[in-house]
C-alpha cells in the first residue's frame, strides 16, 4: 500500500509543481524512443510513437507536442515519471496541456493490490494535498486493452482552473498511470487529442 501512496504523491508533484513549465523543456533528450507510426492504423497523419522498453508500452502523440524527458527539471525529482508530452504554448499562460505516464513495480508484498485500492489512495492524497480539486465518481475503463479505473478531477490550483483525468491499470505486477491535464476551458478542444493518445496506448509485453 505504501508504494501506491508514494507513487500518487509523485504524480501530484509533477502535475502541480512542474507541469506549468514542463513543455518548455524541449531541449531535454527524451528517454523513450521515437519511431514512425505504423499501428494502430487509425492514428492521424504525422503522429509519432514513443516506446518504453522497461515498462513495456508504446503511446502516440501529435508531432507538435514536445516529449518531456525524465531528466527535464520539472520532473527530474519524480522517480515514477516514465514519459510525457506537452502541448502547444498558450498566450499569457505558463500552463500547457500535458499528458504524463508514470509507473512503479509492485513488490511481492503488494501482490493483492487492486485498482480499487489505488483509486481510494489517490483520492485521499489529492483531497488532502489539493483541497481545490473535486473528484468525480470512479468509472471503469480500459488502458492498453486491460481493465483500468478512471478518475476525473476538476477545480482550481495555483490559479488555474483544471480538468485532470487519471487512468490507472495494473499489468504484470506494475502500476501504470496515464494522466491528461488541461485548462477546463480547453477540454472540449483537446478531448479528441487526449482520446486518441489514450487509445494509442499499447502494452508490448
């Protein structure tokens, strides 16, 4: 259980401590490998796929979105951060829409960990640390073709009205969290992009 709580805290630090500047770290060298998009076939033209061989997944993103390296200053202190993408700049705002993928190995002692456990602890940490965010009821979802839980948070943090959606999945004793974050006013415009990124996620082992 403690492993799960630590991961959720790391995720929050990335979202609200560094995401406002994360997409400006375009000079950082990505750790994931960019490869030409070949699958799934319904991806928009020009998208790129990032592969993470350690956690065994691929995920696609628009070519114009900058890959966030784990070495970028905004996320360097987050050991759970695997990869992410920052959207285009917005006039008059440091915050940029972003997608992050985090993961952690589940130790043998946590073999009985369930997605419901993960969601419960995530809600506890977020409500305690960021009282400005309100969680909607959890919903069943899929990530990479396996069962997942989705939680959407809305509210104001650091003066930004945000909508944040977390997808949580357990795969081969690994916890994977894919999070989309955007200004609430931009969610309608970014919804199709976020959905395509989520749909492109594939486990490779």
